C-alpha cells in the first residue's frame, strides 16, 4: 500500500531532522556505527567512475579498468528464504534510466519490508538485490530528471536495489540531505517517517489537541 505521505512532507522531515543532529561522533558508542560499518551497509569501494547508457546526462569519466570490467559489490540472492540465502558478489554496475538517479551508496536503511521480500517476496531479477532505502551521492541523472544534480548528497527509495555499491532511485522519491546530517541518519528517515505518519494519523486518527 502506498503511503499517503507526500514528497514535500518527507523533504520537510529531513530538514527538521537536520537541525537536530550533531556530527557523526554524536552517535558513537550507541551501537549505531558497528551495525552500519559492516557488510553491505557501507560502500567499501570508492567509485572512480560508472558505466552509463545513452540516457545519462553527466558524470565523472570512468577509468579504463571500469570500462573494461564494470562491476559493483552487492548482497544478492538467487532464491528467497532465510538470511543465509544472501551472498556477497560482483554484479554489473547499475546504470541510470531516463527518469532515474544513480547513487553511490553510503548507507542503507533495512526495513521490515526488506526482510519480508528476502523471505518470500517477488524477485525482479536473478540474482536479486533487495532493499528500499539508500543515502549516498548522486553520480548520474537521467535525461528527463530535473532538480537533482550530480554530486548532491541525497536519500532515495525504490522497490529494490539498495544492498549494493551503486543503485538507481526514482527522481520523485529522491530528496536532498542537509549538510549537517550523516548518511547513516538520512538512510533511516523517509520510509520510517511515512510509516509513523500513517500509523498516527491514517489508522490512529490522531487530531490536533489530543
């Protein structure tokens, strides 16, 4: 079910949260960094360049090595099931679409939907890369995209693909991250904010003054 929360509300939530967070050191020692610093949760490879198709507008020029063998690391699975179906492999680099935004992944959020998808969801491809929510840096934008620029720090959502070094989000579900907000914080806001809003106001019928 699509959340009733619109993009402007999520953009506002990110701005408000940006005023309330300090530097990344503020979350050290609270179990956040160890959880985000392993596996597919942080990008282990600096992206020197990316492979693009004809839909791309502009990015940094890829190195000769990237052109010869475009590959990214990703947590993938070939069939649904328990967590041990996940494997860490090289897969072809994600490529930008006409209406998409290509992100270099810095942090991801893991939602309940991600767990359910891995356990028994529909696989868009084989191998499949699960994951809704990503924070990172824009490396390319599609020819039809406006309002998003290469080099921007953003958080974005899409039905799958976050558990990788590169992923494509939809331009209308990609929002700027405040300068003071760490990627790890941004990766836990859009879907969680929408879920909380739905629970409080759509299902809980909360009204002003209560």
